[in-house]
């Protein structure tokens, strides 16, 4: 999709919300879960706790990249859903 005002407007339509929740945001969650699946101590941490430790030397390099990218994407979308979604929207992270 070209970066135009019409394209930007299309992204704010209600038709886009299900895709954002069910595919795009869900992929961040799926990939983050996969990155921490083999480490029970990490698997029990919340999203904010995982992301807060990025850059501290807590994670091996490959795992850190996955947590930074997927965890950061999930955190960003959680923030987006909670703050920027229209008040009339009934699509939330918990509804996917």
C-alpha cells in the first residue's frame, strides 16, 4: 500500500481492526512465546518485565533479539490498543 493520506485513512477503518488484532498483533505474541518457551523462568514473566530487561545482558543474543523485536512489538501494540484505539472499538488484545 502506498504511503498516502488515503492509505493512512484506510488503516483507521473498522475493516482493518480484526486483521491488526488477529494477525499482526497476534504474530508478535506467538513469536515472543516461542522465544521464551524453553525457559520457565522467562515464560512466567509479564510482557513489561521481559521487555524491561532487554539490553541488560540478561538474555543470550539470539533470545534478546527475539524478545526485543517480538516483545517490543507486542508491548507497542498493547499500548496502542489501550490508548489510541477509538473508544467505540470493541476490539482489544484480549478479544483476539
